[in-house]
C-alpha cells in the first residue's frame, strides 16, 4: 500500500470524530475564503471557489458555514492568507510535502520545523523533495458511482491518466492542466464527484517497516492537526501485514 490515505483512515477511526470534523470544516472554510477573496464571490463565476465549495459539500459541511466563509472574504476585517509549501524528510528517508494557508509565515514555519525535528526528520529547502513528485489532478468518487470497469471506461473517455478503485472508492488521476476538462466529462457520465483537487503524487515509493510507519503516522497526524496546514503528501509504502497491525 502506498500513500498516506490509509494512515489517515486509521487515525480518523481511532481519533475523536467530532474534533476531527470541526478541524476539517475550519480548513475547508479557509480554502473557501481564500478562493472567494482571490476572485469573484460567486461559485458560478469562480472555478477555484466552485471546487472549494464542492469539496466542502462532499464532506457534509453545512450550507450556513459555506455561505459564512464566502462572505468573510469581502469583509473589511478579512484575514489575508498566504499559500506556502514546505518540503522535508521524514523517518526512513521518506519525502514529505506540506501545503499551508497561513496569516503568519513565521509561526507556521516554526511549527512545521519543530514537528519534523521531533519525528526524527528534517525540514528542507523548497524544491528539495518536490522534484520526485508530479503535480496532478485527483478526482474521487464513492463506490456507489459504479463498478471499477464502469469508472475506468468513463475515465478513459474523459482523458484521465489512471484509476485506482478500492474499498474506499474510486480515485481518478489526470494531468494538472486537464482537471477542469476531465472533471466536467466525468460529471456527465458518473455524476458529481466527491472531491476535485490538485495533489502531489509520488513518482516512486520508499518502503518502511512497522516502527518507521508508526513514526510517520504520528508525523502526518501532528502536521494535519495544525490549523494552518491544509494537505500533507508523502512517498512511503508499507506492506499489507504492517498495515493490518497498525489497523488493529
């Protein structure tokens, strides 16, 4: 198994669901506010805002929360958030990319650096690990969207590059510049997607043992628990046996 979505699922099952949900809504609201401030506050006229709202709805974020986040962008006291990317190394030489939206770069950088250090890793310069990742589009659907064959056929027709179907749903990968076109074509054949976003996809994975996998899980969870951090991407790979132990 590669990627860290499996780890996230484990942490969510073991964690306090209400607290996790509240934090997720805060991060989604911040994305909506930033998208609305950087363009028009109308989702039909602002592609970035439309995607942010769509992703919020997919996580069952209340409409009032979404509307409040959009209105916040036009307020006189609206915060200004900067998009920042941090790159570094985690346990076992794994590569880690952290995306953040922050109103205080010094605070966020200090927190991220401290988290890496405590996990036995190290924060690097921008570009130190991202060269080993590809910037791609990821469009996800729930299992109810259809069989693996149906989704694969729709993805091929839409011009996607890859499809991963498992017990958690369908993940469709496309070129970064093709996100809009591919997601629109998929919507015509499969309905509205659960999420549509740009991600960092590792070109190759690094195998880790149980001890390092546990350290990575803690690193990722601590990073994602930071209010300023929006997304975390890594290039680790663990065996099914280790994953089963961590899931127990």
